[in-house]
C-alpha cells in the first residue's frame, strides 16, 4: 500500500477504541469507524509499534488478535499498568484512558478511507 496519494492521520481519525484491564495487563480494542479502514490498520498497527507506544509505561510485550469478521483488533499489552489498580500509585491504575494514547498512533490511508470514516462517524 505505498502511494503518493496516502495521507498520515492518527488512528482516532479512522477508528475508536475500548479498553479493559486485569492486574497489570491491558486490553485495547481498535475498531475502524468504516470497514474500509481495516486493511490500513492491519498493515500498520503492529505489535511492535504498539509496544513502542507503551514502552515508557514499562510494557514488555504486546499480542495482537485480529478479528476480521468484526473488522476489529484486540491488543493485549503486558506490564503496562505499573502494578495494576491495587498496586499502583498511578492515577489511572485501571488503564481506562489508555485507549486514546493508542489511538494517537499514526497510519497512512487514502483520502477515500478518511472520508468514509468521517461519514460513518458523523463528522
């Protein structure tokens, strides 16, 4: 998918996210607003890139689960909650706000993918 017609946007322009946590493990789901964004996310939102996004918080491993029938992804991030809700002095020990951090990852998409996401999202 290499083209001069691609534009770089943060994931939050084409997708939304949900989080869950258990102990020191965080789940971040990334769901494109429109199905046309799925391939760009699949290609560019890799385990390695997600680990880099959270390494400053102590993350040690990321596993990505592709959910093609749902057109979504689930990332499981290990050791990112600084001990978890019961052990951390972190203000967000639950990790609920971390999906937005994940959504700041940039991806390159066609203008058509961005337009479809904006229409589906109601922008």
